C-alpha cells in the first residue's frame, strides 16, 4: 500500500474495530474464568489476528473488481448453503461445514455476497421504482433466506430483509411501495408462526411470558432470566472494579455466554458503563459508515456501504435486544465481540470493504448520493 493510500485509511473505523474486538476478548476471558474450563480466549485471539489480516487484505485491491464476480460469488455461497444439508447435524442444526481445524458457517459469508449481488443488480436500474420491478430483488433475498431457515437459523435469515429494504430505499425505490410490501409481510406473520418449529416458538413464548422473581424458569426462559441477572450482577461498574456481589457460582451460569450472550459477560465484568461504552462505539461506527455511503459517488460502492451498515446495525440491535428481554432469543452473534471464527472473519471482511469504499469514493457516472 502506497504512502498516499495510508493517509486515506479511515482510522476512526479501525479504532472502533479494535476497541470492540478487545471488549469481546475481555468478555470471553471472563466467560473462561467463570466456567473454569475451555481455551476460548486463546482461540479467539488467533481468529482476531487472522481476521485483522483479512481486513487489511480487503482494503488493498479496488473494491469495484468485485462487481463483475458478485453473481458467481453469490451462487457459490448458495451451493455452500445447500451442502450443509449433507453434513451430519450438530445439536439438531446443519449450519457448519467442517474444514479440519475449524468449522465454516456459509450463512455468514452469504450475507456479504448477497449484498454484493444485490448492489450489482440495483446500481443502474430504475424498474425497482415500480412494484413489478421489486420481484427480482425479493427472489434474490428469498433464496438464501429459505435455505438458512431450513438449517434452522431463524435469526440469521431475518437479517436479509432489513438489508433489502435499506438498499432498495437508497437505490430509489418508492417508500409507498416498500410500506405496502411491509404491511403485506406483517399480514403473513401467522403463516410464519405455523412454519416455526417448537424450539423457535418457545423462544417467542419465553419473551412474552417473562417475569421477575418467583420460581426459576426453565428452557429458553432460563436463558433470558440468566442473561438479565448477569447484567444486574455487574451493576454500574462491574465485577472488575466493584467485585462480585454474590458468591453462588450458579448465579453466574450463563449458557452460550461467550457466543450469543457476550454482551452480558461484558456487562458483568465492566457494568452498565462498559455496556454503554460498547453501544457508543457501535453507534459511532454505524454513523461513520452512513457518512461513507453518503459521500460515495460510485453507485455500486454506495449500495454496498448501505448494505454493510444495515447488516451490522440490525445484528447489533437484535443481539443486544434479546439479552435484555426486548426481543426473542434468536441465536445471533454480536458483531466483532462474540466468540466464533467465521463470524469474526466475515464481519472484518465486510468492514474491510467499507473502509475500501471510503478510500475510493470516486464515481463512474454522475449521480446524486441518494434519490428519494
């Protein structure tokens, strides 16, 4: 990378990434300490190093080169999503492809290739400003959604719809058309309920029936109860400063704490102030990403930037919302912070693309940043 390009690097985004990875590692280390077993912290450190190398590599080449291969990349990830059904199930789910020393989760990569393919389709067309022109984008969306739902992975599949709406809106789709489709989608929720399995239904029931005090709940209600208790035990400053207020080890038992509920471990260790700090860093990152999208004159890069910001913001809102009982438990990781190699790697690749777009904001055709 030349000296001129180094000056173009959005260092504020890189600092946010490092801060969030560091907070996640601190939470994972706390999870190892509380459980008294496992080497999740050491493994995640290795993945953090690999992911940061991938992020740097993504910034080197011109992102426009991905436009010509966006459809083949999307098709390959669809094949990976089909391939998982030929792999033995793990805990009742078929989400991973074993590749020797780690397990690859195709749905994480599918989110990125979907954004690239949809941006390629939308960049120069105007037919999406009419209802019939929205058919192709929705077909592109339903293909990965259907396959991911069959794994089953309800949380990841739901992320595709906010991305679709945000990219259609920024590309120029009429708001009244999007609102009409949204209303029709809400009307189909009863059908979605009928298609859910018993585990997915129990998570929604646990959200509706949650309560404080009384007998300790079971099943998904127990996960939700423990997640809120961990945040409460952290208090304002957390056990790192104020110490542990309870000696009972059972009070600190949190299933999936280092993955889906990493936010609770950070809250227990650093308190409410630590949680607010993480949310503040996330907010700054997303605002900075939208600023990059607004400043980018090249249509493909502008749409990709909007898709990446929407993906990470939706994932953050859903994950943090489920830990405090505002949303159902969906098994969704928190970007950059949760334990998981594929999740961290794919997030860094997406943010590397965002930084690449920031470094090359030029345009191939003169166009408004956004058209409403």
